């Protein structure tokens, strides 16, 4: 193991070897790989990292400080303050951060250039969030401030946040985009290195602050304190704040009341699961991006299946395209049904009785009534939903499902399953019911 007497570059090369295992390959190649960076210990308590450019120094200090610090601590068994500077320069990155807002540069290196308003598929489930995002990007700080966008994972809220950032970048606005995890790490580092004033000035001089996943702040009282004061300063100065969350404000139980109160004072919009037509449009656009034209009947078949989010839907598309490419088979409806019909992608649930219990609880009915013979409309729908979920997620055959419901024959079960499958394509409330029940079983 290296020690304080080892050659500086040997220590850094050893550190790079460990960092390479902790970050994605593309990040390592872009930001770390020698000779992009060099390292040397400049005192008993500090370590200097030199890089080829101000952008690399900025990125390493803002995004990778905790990873580098942890690796060096394990190598040297000593807590070191990290310093960053450009090779051949005497101006370290702390001064660069202080001066960064004097120019029109943004150091928002994590924005995805493909996440734009033009690439966002618009539908009834997301049109309000989309319109609000465009409004704040065109008139920052003066329309909806703060703007909070919430949705389940994988429905497009981060896409919209990046789209706002990309539009602001085009307009030359001074802003910061980062996740709340990154915000937390940076705040903790500022406290540890006695640079809280630098931290405050950095964000409070921005035109806009874009924060992803505010639920990450729940339970972190010290970071919430820093966020609260930063939020207040920006808001009072008329600067734009846009935040995303994976749940509504009412479910952010561990955030301080003074924070949730200020979030509620702006515009709060949600993104729902896309409807059938929007799912077709999303798949069509993703296929076009890949340079592949897909028959309408295949798009309809893929869109007619149940997904928890858009990522699952894209995963099904990729699976079908990959099979077609690898096997050389023509992409047709039979191939899609063969692949996805037998896939265990959605096979989350193992206990049929647990599914029946969750359906009964969701609709507030007795299990005996759910399994019984009553033809009351509400009971029939609940019964068909239970049959559908059992078939989709437990991979039970029709006869076995029928036995669970008082010995019904397989044709009755098949009719119920097809009824739900058909109605779910156009009935958004039904799709919500189905996904809510499935989620409750997953999280049991």
C-alpha cells in the first residue's frame, strides 16, 4: 500500500486504478485517464490534482470530490483536503469557481444534449408539465417559480429538466443543473473544507438552479438547512428554481415544513403514465432515432402491453430489435408476440393469493365476494383485473386461474383477461388501477 513517502505520481496512478472501478468507463476516459490528470501531495494535509483544462478541474471538484477523497483516504489512511488546478497555471479551481459567473460560461457538464423539448413526445399525460417547462425556460424567474415536476421513475421529468437546461444554455443564461445527491455532497464538502461562503455565492449568483430528485434530501437536516437558505436567496432575487421529485409534495414527509411550504407556493405539475396513443408515438420516435421503420401493427402490439414506465417500454422495443438483428428474422407481429409473450420481464409476483388479497384490499371488497358468483358490475371488473394480473405476472394457466375463482372454466377466464387488456388500451383510470395494484404487491 502506498504511504506518505511514496512517489506522488505512483500514489495517483494507484488511486486512478481504484477510481476506474468506481465510475463509468466513459467518465473515466473523459475526466481522469492519464495524462488528463496528474496528482501530487503538496503537504501533510492536502493533495493537488492537476488537469489539462479548467473544465476538467471544475468537473472533478464539483462531481467527483467525494470519490477521489475516499480513494485517497483508503490508500494513505489520512484525510486530505483536495485542491485542483490546470497544468501550468497558478490559479486553482476555487478561484475559477469564484470568477465563473463573471463570464457567460456554464459548467453544466452533465446535461444530455438529446434531452430537448423537440425530442420530448407530447401527450395528454405530460402536456401541462411540458408547457410549464417551456414557459420557465423562456421567461426565467417571472412565470412559475418555483416549478416542481413530479412523477414515478422513467416518465420524463428528468428529460424536461435537461430540456430546460439546454434551452437556457442556448440563451446564454447562467445556471446550474445537478442532482440533489450531488448538491448534498458538495455542501458537505464545503462544510468540511470551511468553504460554505464560496458554496453560497456560487449558487446565489446564478440565474437559475435546476435540481433533480429532491426526495434525496429527506432526512438530511444539515443539507436541508443549506438548501433552504439557497432557495430563499434565489427566490427573493427573482431567480428561477426548477425541481423534480419522484412523489408529490404531500409524500415528502421527511422534508422540513418550511421547504415543502415554499415548494407548494409555486407551480406543481405531475406526469402520468402515457396513454395508448402517446406510447405509440414514443416507440415510433425511438425507432426513428435508431434509423428503423417499424410496422404500425408492431407498434400497436408493443404499446398494448402494460409498463411501469417508459424505460420498460423502450426495453421491450430494444429486445425485439436486437432479436431481429441477431437472428436475421424479419420483424413481424409473430416475432414480437413470441418474444414478449414468453418474456419474464413482468413476472414480479410469485404468490397468487397475495395478488387476490391486494385486489380485494384495493377495491375494498371481501375476498369471498371477489371469488364468488356475483355479477355486480364492480365485482366483475375487480375479478377480471385479478385474473389479468395473475395471468400476466404469475404466468398461471387459464384453468388454474379458473380454479381460484370457484371453478370457472378457461373460456370465462380468457374472456375476462381479454376484456381488461382491450379496455386498458384506452382507459387511463383502469391502467392506473392495474399499476397501483401491481406496485403494492411488489412493495409488500
